[in-house]
C-alpha cells in the first residue's frame, strides 16, 4: 500500500468558509499527507447551474496551502486557467473528462504548461467522457512533453466504470500511475466504499475522492460527495506509510500476479450488469407492448413477428437462438 496518492476535497470551491472547513476536517481525519482538491472553474452542462468561484477560489486554495500546509489541486480547461492557477501557487492541475475529449484543448493546455517557469509538481489527466483509450493515451503523451510527471485518473463514463478502457491504458502504459475517481464513476456517495476496493484488486495507485463538509448543501454534484468523517470508515490508510505527492509520481503501484485476472473479472462483472440491465429494460418494453395489445385486442403471440426475429437471429448460431427463446417466453409472460 506504499507509494499511493490520495486527493480529497469538494467538487467545487463555493466559499472561503466551505473550503477551509472542509480542508481542516479532512486533515483531522487523515493520518498521512494528502492533496486537497477543489474546482474553481466548472464545465457544467447547463448555464443556469453553479459555474465555480473563478479566480477568487484560487485565493481560498492558496490559503489552505499556506495556513494548513496542504498541497492543493484544481481543474483547468484553458491556457488562461493554467496561468492563473500557477500564479496562485496551485501545486497540481488536472484536466477533466470534458476537456480530455478535445485533443486540441489538451494540446493548448500542454503548451501553456510547458511555457511556465514554475509549472508545479504534476498534472493529472482524466479519461475522456467517451470510452476512448487511444485518446486518453494520446493526451498522456501530449502532457508528458511538458516535462511534468503525469498521472491518469480513471473516472468512468456516464456513471459506468468502463473497466475495459482503463485496462487498455494500464496495459499500454504501466509506467503511468493511475488513480481511481469513485465519486464520478458512481455518481453516488454510498457506492464509493465498494468501488475503492478496486484500488487493491487492480493494483491502482490511489484515488481522487470528492469530500465536502456539508454535501447536502453542495452547489454541484451533492449526491456523490462524502463527508470528512466518512474517510475513517474507508480503510484507505491501513498499512500505508507514505503518499506519492512529490517526485515519485513516475512510480506506479506494484501489482500482484492476480492483477490481470482481477482486471478481466472487473470487465466481466460490468458486462454482466449491462446484460441484466438490458434484459430488464426489454421486459419493461414488453410490458408496455402488452398493454397496447390489450387495448387493441391483439393476442400476445404474433407468429409473423416471431418468425421475423428468428430469421434475424439464426445466423448467430444455436446458442443465440436458445437465449432468445428464453427471453421471448418471459416477454410473452410480461404481456399477459
């Protein structure tokens, strides 16, 4: 468990009081060093939602760093963000999933980082919002040219793990440390503890976790943020003697012989969930079809439609036909 990095803090910097209270509360719960995070520029979907505190939020992060002695991190999406964050003394910068989807934007940020005399301790790159391992790898390469240590942050896509994407990147670049972002991966604070087990199972190098002093009042992503008190129940620091928060960012976690099998099982588990979710969704549509048929006095079984589907599936082999027959029989029950 040594040589791991943990980054804690709220989704958004909302006020000086909220930032300082959260940082103090996290520090009180952590027996080892950590990086404090808060977003000050928020790329939100809708313009009427909280967009972040902007440059003023950088002052609050600087106060955390200077008064509490905690290194700080924030998200950047433009070269101007890089300049402002570096001027404020922000130690770590991360590029979020929405920006990561645009290689032109990432290159512009990389150019800005490379032009800075004091370019900080490290840069982190989240996976793109779309499951594109090649783009994630390309972004890592763009940032490596700045000379800064680079870390990958796996946050999944649309509240799904997308383990296959992370597995591809981990396999291609085992030298690049990878953190888990269970907050965005789940969108649900209650799921964070279970997801954190994947750090040990998959040989990951730590986590970025959204922690807020009062999540129910958070101005963004309130459902996925845990409280500082919750950190004690996560068992993150058992056997952890140091955190990689300075010059050791190029040293990924040592993995066991079972790690590859754990990655493959994680992929299978995700596929199984998607399979059952799809079947459940199909049964829901079948029930709605049944309601329509009853309203129009049509029997559940329509031989012509049945044969059309058989013809469409039979080229996929006997296994596919057997599975479909089971699903079809259950679908007819849902229409009764």
